[in-house]
């Protein structure tokens, strides 16, 4: 969230502080409603549930028919560690 000090931002901060005292389920509901209010416009793939359902089905099929490589948790963690190690080199 922006740190600019405006009356609107001060009000937003107050709302966030109050919302953080609510249950996780209520916060999730509020967050989703807010997200939907700024979600991509209709027609954008990110706003279309049918698009995501089809994408998930495509990925499941690719895994099941062997055209998508999968990795174990250990392989994934090893890869992440190797990337972190590379970033640490001078």
C-alpha cells in the first residue's frame, strides 16, 4: 500500500487496521470483494473463470499424458537452493 499521506490513505489505513481484527474468513471475503472490484476487465483471461477451468484441465491432461514434466518437492527445493547459491557468488 502506498505510504503517501492523504486523507484517503489515512482512511484506508484505518479500515485496514479495523479489518485485521476480524476473523480470517471475514477478511478473506472482504479481500475477494475488493479484488473483484479492481480485477481485469471482462474478456481479459485473468477475469474469466471459464479460461482458468480450461487451463487447469489442459495442465492436468498434459501431466497425465506425460507431455508436461513434473518435479518432486525435493527436486524443486534443490533447484531453488542452487539458484540462491548462484546469487550469493561474487
